[in-house]
């Protein structure tokens, strides 16, 4: 069933009709002006989710080229440019979680964490166990691998893609503080997040290294780098409805600027810029790219609103695709290795495109199959009432 528009307004998801607003630092609510899809989901965010997860699959599909081609090869640069995917996922989470008003009463924080952790942490535990078994099976020294395993699972580094979940859970822990600041002054939230990344980040990551070793440093690095993207998503959700029209239409220059800076990062052009300015430029480039993508996808909503049920369904399966697709790529690369056919990655330019399309399609299909049963839908991050 569709939530009523009035219900969405009362939840702060849609703006009040006819409401006028301007950019200011007072508390902000009901500023998102985007059509609601089935179950009250926001179509643009699901479209962004689908775009982001397909980009993630592309990144991991192109991984074999990292060891076989120079850094300035087209495929390697293209791979680097696709790394907007995780910032975009975090951006969506910020828009959906931190942009919501926090009306916490007694026990509200505990209830919030219990619900979020049940949706995210429980499936993570199962999938992490699967990837842990593969990790142990592939290890040359299984005793050493077993000793490393608890830290790898806790930080999400038991397999290359799993770090996203512990990082996201960390952002959930910050929700009451971040949400209150976002509704008081969204711009200040963004500024604070970037100051943490650029100024306090090195101290935070080194402290994590001193306390927890390399795995702690890796975990803290992910959190520090993506904290601004979470804040930027909250800002976008709260300010989109009151931003100047010229800014909402500026997706192309934002995209061009972001792509230019990120291309410079990939080609090491920015290495001549001294620190901390280089890190500031790198952070700016990703912010421009993510904002450009978000503005463009949002502007296209009238064109794809007709397909809202399909888009929102695909968006709801993105979490499952995230967990499943590395298994398919692992199986493919194992088969190619057994057949002695690894050179097909370099000899056939069409091969990675076909692999990306097939793995993406199969991953969505597997996620859909898992979502059909009440006993397995939670494995792809869907609550029982969301499964069919």
C-alpha cells in the first residue's frame, strides 16, 4: 500500500504544499520535495541506490585490471572514477537517517539502534561468516588467519567489500547528535564533518592504529573519509526544497568539476599540491561529483515516476546485491583460473562489460529470490513486512 501524502508530510519526508521557505540557519524540516514511491519510499533515493550498486559491481568487475595494467590506462582511470559509489551510498543514508527529526524520548536511542542493527548487523553476521569461511579456506597459514579473523570481521575487512557495514553502524551511533545539529543548522553539520575529516582525521586514524593496529586504522580511515558524505546527504535532504533554482540546475558543472578533480587524483596530477590542501581538493572533487549525480537523478524524477514500483523494488534489493555479487565474481575468476583463460580480461574488450551485466542481473535475481521468503528476506536487509 502507498502511504498517504499527508502521512509522508507529517514524517518530514515531503514538504507541505504551498510552503515557502528560504535558506537560513534556523531549524529546518519538511524541505524534501520529491515524489513518494510505493511504501512511502523516495523514488530518487532508490534510483540513486540502483545506480550506486551497479557502479559497485562495475568496480569489483574491473579488479583484475589493477594488477595487469598501468595506473594511467583508460580502464584503471575509469575504475577510479567509479569510486563515487560508496560516497553515494553514504550520502543516501545521510539523507534518510540523519535528515529525519530526532524526537528521542526515554529508550528511543536503544529502540533505534535495535531496529537498525537488526536490519544491518544480523545479515552482516551471516554473510561475514560465509566470506570468513572462504578467507580461511584460501589462507596459506590458517592458524594465523584464524587469529586475525575476529578483528577482520569487526572492522569489515574479512572481504574487500564488507567494511561498509561497520562504518555505517558507526554513523548510526551518531544519529541523535547529527540529526539534532542537521535540523538546527545543516550547513554547520557539513562544515563540522569536513573539519573532522581534514583536520582531526590524521590524529583519529593514528590513534586507532596505536590502539588496534592496522585494522583499526583502516576502519577509522573509512569512517573519517565518509563522515562528510553522510552529513552532505542530510544537508541535501533538508535544503533541496529551498535551494536556489540555479543551484538545482547546476548538476552538469558539478559533475564536470568533480570528474576533472577525480581524474587528476587518478593520474596523480594533484601530487604537486602540498598538504593539507591536496586532501581538501580531493574531498571537494568527490563532493562535487556526488552532488552532481544526486541533482541530476532528482531532476529526472518526472520521467521515471511511472516506473516507481520497479525502481523502488530494485532499490530495496541493493543491499542484497552488495552481499551477493562478490561470490559470483569469485566463482567466475576461479573458473577462468581453472581453465587457464585469465587472459580473456585483456584480450577481449567486451568481456568485462558482459561480466558486469550478467553479475549485476544475477545478483538482483538472487536478492529477489531471497526476499520472497519470510525466512530469508532478512538476509538482504528486508524486514518481514517488505517481503513478498
